[in-house]
C-alpha cells in the first residue's frame, strides 16, 4: 500500500498520534487531503485513514475533542483556525485514523 506524504500534526501532538491516544483530527481544507484506506507518514511512523466526513464545527462532539488530544472545544477551534477563521457553521473535515507503524 502506498504511503502518502505526512499529514501534518503539531510537534506536541505527534507522540499522542503514534501512541494511539489521538485517533481523530479536524481539518479546515477546501478539498479533502485524505481518503479512507490511505496511509500518511507522521514523524517516524504512519497512520491509516478509517473515515473522512464533513461537518460544521458546532457539531463536533465532546468525545471527539478528547480524541483529538485537545483539552476543550476552544483549543480545537484555535488549532483548526490556523488555515482561516472557524465559526460554529464552518465546515471541517473529520478524519479518523489508526496507527499502522509507530517505528
């Protein structure tokens, strides 16, 4: 299976991704950059995409906030907003994944 270039994660989140503690990310993309079954390098390891959905920020569940490694919804909003403002009606890509190689 092809491994695509890295899906970028902040340095402070990479260990949580590769340990399996972080299993969801939200992205403010114009078009999807991940697809189900695709593999992406993360640091020295890789992840495989399980699901890609689109939803408004206001519909993000508390469970997913925790699965992202964020302490609260506003922290998630700030992280996602690096690509532009995120309001409750802003559409985000919800990407669920699992570790396939933690190197």
